[in-house]
């Protein structure tokens, strides 16, 4: 039998249902794999006792025939999701040892459906980053390496721990959050599948806020079908979240394998950015050909305001971060650094608690919201955001069902290669993904090939609002044509 940890989530679910192994056996296999993979730094907190207790309960329910949608499946949880009684820090020193007394709605949905929590996964501090190098717990190391090179590679960010853990067989699936590409970019860098659903499809309640109008939860998985299974549990209306949309959650698995004949796929000319690697452009053409061979119609489209998406995003997101992070003051919870008076205590706490990237974004956000600059920066960025959404609305009104683009402008890079340089160079990693968040649309990254030096490359599909089923059916075509890209050399095991 295939090693338990190398089963896909779908295979593990079937094996549990058939009685081929128990949830405890599956969970123990993952816990052992996690112990052997600590060099990757994917987990910031392992919860073996909780995991085994949950697995035992799942085995009891399986024996009684009262099973949930994800019964007995071990998952990793990004450290942005509040987990009741389990430390949640957003990978920031300012929230060190914070233990919430409540459960996020997304994780509550997963436990409702029988999933098992293996632990909390590393991420960029407050989800601010594209490489998982800003975490207070240190960077995550990708399980991938360049051919013939042992240089540590980034897994992408901010959900780098989630992507690395799924790719390295340290969980059957994982949760992530996506504010400007933080699910799709790391999925592309690690050969995994990641979907950012439509804004409002998954509740934001209980997720540490970065930029509230952009944040959205979604799953990481090793296959398209696995991602569909996870999203079905994660999604749903939540009256505690005013932005949650009250509409039924489809059975996304039914869409996987559905015919795409007659679907119209748009190729936006503005996404052919200067400096994009030839292998990315070739992969993009291959993806279009695979979809065409499966019966889709490929059409050229224009999204004229794409060029303004990145600068607009890096005004809107820091502005909202500045507002959201004002609550971390050392008074109510988290880190407190004493001072002579309350003002100095605030200053000392925030200076010690926030890392350089978070401080940079807070300062940018505070500046663009300040008197005299609000209209020139923030208000103008919101107008640009409306134009970006209008571009997509027009394209979809012309019968386009989805848009195909690269997921990233390059393969993953080495740890330390960009973070110490001009931060704008790091921000450019989000050039293909931020438009999706600005417009509130669903987007999926699916592995589609390998770079010349053996690193994964992904393609992105962008869909109409609340039409994630279309994305799953299209992504499955690419997955079938390109094949899957599991990590083959488990070099980190001792």
C-alpha cells in the first residue's frame, strides 16, 4: 500500500471509509512525518495530543456510521485562524502566547465535518509577505530544490507553511488566507493546488485581519479534487461576518471532471509583462492549448487597468492594515513592553512587537490615510479598484467564462535573495494575483510544469463571482494534461 502520508486527501477519505486503516493510524503517520521535517519550519505549533483525541473520535464515528464530509482527515491550520484553546499568533511577536477563547468559523466548519487538527502552520507576519521570510518564527524552507543545488528555496507567501506542509506530505490539506495572492502564489511555487474563493464565500470571522476588504480564506491541497472537497467544508454563510454571502454551497467535487466544451477562456494581453521568463510564457501557451483540446474556445481579451492594480493594491492593503493593527497596543492582550506612561508603553510595545515589513506597511497605510493625502492616494486607489472590477465585469458580460494567466512571473527564488533588496522587487511577485482580490473574484492556481532548473510552475484561472465550479472543471483539465508534480526527494528527513 502507498505510504499513508502520500495518499491524496481523496484517497485517504476512501481508505478510511473502506476500513483499510484508521484515522489514528493516518494521524500518527503524519505526526511522525512532521517530527522528521522540522528543518522545513512549516509548523509553528504541533498539537499531537489534540490530533490523536480528534482521530479517536473520528474512528468512533466511522464505526457507528455517523461520518462527516472530512471524517478523520488530518489538516494543518495557518496561524492566522483562531483555534480555541490553542495558541494563535499570526506569526508575530506582538501576539506571542495569545490563546483565543473562540474558534474561527472556517476551522469550526472543518471540525464539524470531522477533520483532525495536526497543528498551526507558519506564515509571513500578519500575512504580510510573498516569501514567508517575515515570520517571527523564522522562514519556511520549501521542500523543493533546484536541480543540482542545495540552496534553500522559499515556498512563497504569506501561506508558505501551508504550501510547504502539503507539498512535503506533512498534512492531507491545509487552510490559507489570500489578500493579494497569498494562496495562489505559494501554491504555484510548491506544485500544489490553491484556490482563493469569491470574496464572501468563506467567513472571515476569527481570522486575524490584514486588509478586511481583500482577505479571503481558502484551501491548499495536492490535487484539484482534494481542493474541491476542502472548499465545500470551509465555505458557507456566517451571520457573524457582515461580508459573508448567504447562498448555498455547491458540491464542488461534482464539477471536477465536468465537460468544459464550449467554455470561453480569455487570455488578457496586459498580463504579458516586461521581464516575464520565456518558460512562463511557454507554459501559458501550453495551458491555453490544453483547454482548447478539451473543447474550450480561447479568445484574446483586454483588461486595460491591470497596469494600475499593483500600485493601487499597495495603497489599499496597507491602509486597511494600519487601521486593523491599531488594536495591538499592549493593553488588552499579547505583548506589553513597559514605559514611563501609556504613550511610551504603546510605542515600546509596537516597536518591539512588529517586524520590519509590518512596520513598513503600517507607516505606508498611516501616511496614505493622513490628512491631506487621503484623497490623493487612498480615494484614488479605490477608484482604480472600481475600474479594475469593471474590466472584469465587461469581459464576463461578453460571454467569457474564465481568464487564464500565469500564477507567478518566475519560479521560486532562494531564501534571502530578495527580502534584503528593494521591497518593491518582492511586491512584484503579486503582479498576476492582486487583481483577483481587488475585484473580489475567485482564482485558482494549478501546477502545470517545471522550470528549467526543476522548480514548479503554476497557471492561474480567474472566474466569475461564485462560479468556483467552473474553475474546478477547468483546473482539472490542466491537471490531467500536465500531470501532477509531487516532491520526489525527501531530503529533509534525518
